[in-house]
């Protein structure tokens, strides 16, 4: 019940009786004070009140009628508004239920959200060499030449990360802006993995699950290994693996061992169901997802001497790196079938990304004179042949804070509709 109209009525009635009535009584007493005897005071007051009521009765009666009408109108308005809001709430609830019944992750919603059914993904890897001196903004990393348009999903993997991971993530967020939100962030020792997604797309993602593997002899030393994150977007499952393999020109077999340990020991997915279990292999995490992106400091080198590589670099015909890549350890081992079965890599048209003098574009001038190499890579794998298309594969030469240059891949991935049970 609504009490506001009754309270207003009582207040107005009180003001009316104790203003006009009191003035009449006071005026009568002042004009004829000598006419009253002490014993007649009560009778005189009663007569005065009766006269006052007779004079003001009509006015009071009219006021009461008006007040009752106002109360009635107010009550009708409140009842109508309450009924309207109730019906509106029920309508919204019904619409929501219909949406869920039709499938929040279904075909219609996918076409509304992504008319081309494509997700644009920016994946980057950077060995930071443990440096803490970062630029205020990371435009040269997140918006390199040829990838300036905003993407749907940003995935950044770091090896040998700086001491302040929170500051690193803050600068990533500040560079990307308010249109993106942090989907997931994880660390395994000095391996960092950060995912940002367009704000309006987060509703179509499942829970993000994370796992890590250490490849060191002593597991408590977390400088080498893998850090991975997985989730399902609409009906397409994703796995992102950030790795740091064993270093050293001659440690090819060790790096191959690192790979096989990681694909066997990464325990993903955990709770989110596999979108197509028929393809799954319990000994290969990459078989349990539709789309896989594997990136990091793989540490595979060019097998030439430093002088031979310098000579090739000086005589390269434009961006044609084939004369260098024929000496690439990773390419040779992939061709042998030693690792990365089913994976692909975009064409390399950029210079080796390791090793530089920090703060410059000059390759290692120290006594070790390390051979320039393509240690930093981004590879991908799909259950469906044409799902992933490489739009751009390159490095970020303007980033000079480390002895590595970041490497990025820009991809367009075909998305399939899903079902609500993955949320």
C-alpha cells in the first residue's frame, strides 16, 4: 500500500485547522474579552468553534473532496506504473529465455556478431631479456607496419619477462585502449601469457583454462618450458602455447625433446569439452583443439658461421630470405618430421631477430659474435585445412629494448557456431 497521499492529506488538514481556525478564535477573544465570565469560558469556546466550522465548513468540505480525488488519481497512476514495469520485466525475461533457447552461440548470433564468420587474431612473441625499461606505449609491438587496423583478439607471449608483470600488462592495456579487456593473464616463472579481446566479444568465450610445463631438469627452475591457455569461442576451440626451448647452437636434439615433453604433459582442456573428440590424442595436446598457435623463443639457429651469415645478409635480394632459411635448423627438422607435425608457418620476409646489441639494430658485437638467427617464431595448426589464413608475418624492428626483436603473426580464422553447454 502507498502511504504518501494520506500523509500529504493529514499535513494539509493540520495546517488548515491550525491556521484559519486559530486566527478566528484569537480575533474573537481580543475584540470582546469583557463579555466572558470565568464559568462560561467552555461554552464560549464551543460556540466559537461551531461558528468557525459553519463559516469554513464549505471550504473544508471542498478541500477534502479535492484531496480525495487527488489521492484516487495518484493511486491509479501508481497501480498502472507497477503493472507496466512488471509486464516489461516479464517481457525482457521472456526475450532472454527465447535467446538462450535459440542459442546464444548459434548460427544466427554468430552472423550478427561476425558477419564474415572470421576472427582476426594478432599473436606476438618477445624475449625481453629480463629488461624492465619499457616504452610508455607499445604501439611498435601491437601495431607494427602492415598490421595497423585493430584486431579482435591479441595474444602476447613473453620469455624472460621483466620483473614487473603488472606494469607490463598495464602498458599493453593502455596501448590497446578501452575497446579491449583482459581476457586472461598467466605467468610461469619468467614466461608470461596475456590475452586481450574486443569488449563486445567476451560473452561468446568459454572459461579460459591454463596449464604449464617445465623442461628444466629441476622443475622449480621455471626459465624454460611452456605456458598455455585454451578456450572455446562460439563453436571453435583455441590453444595458445608460449614456449622457451633450450639454448645453444648445438642443442637441436634437446629442443626437439622439449617439444615432445610439452605436447605430452600439457593438461588441456580441463573442464571445457572438446569440440570434436574423435581427433583427440591423449599424448598430444595440439590434437585436442580446432586451432593451435605455437609461438616463442624456439632457439633454433642458422647453421652457418657468423661470417657466412653476414655475407648473405649483405647480398640479400630485397626481402627474399630463402638463402638464409636453407640453413635454418627448425625448417630442416620440420622437413624431417622430427617435430611440429601438421604445423605451418607464414613466409619469412624479415631479417633474423637474434642477437642484437641492446638499444640498436646491430647484430652481436661482443666477443662471442653469435650468429644471427630466427629464434623467435609463430607457428599454427588447424583441424580443418582452410580455417587459418596468414595475413601478415613479420618482426618489430623498432623495439630495441632487448637482444631479441618481437615477432608477430596476423591471422584470420574461420569460426563455427557452437552450443550453450560450453559456457
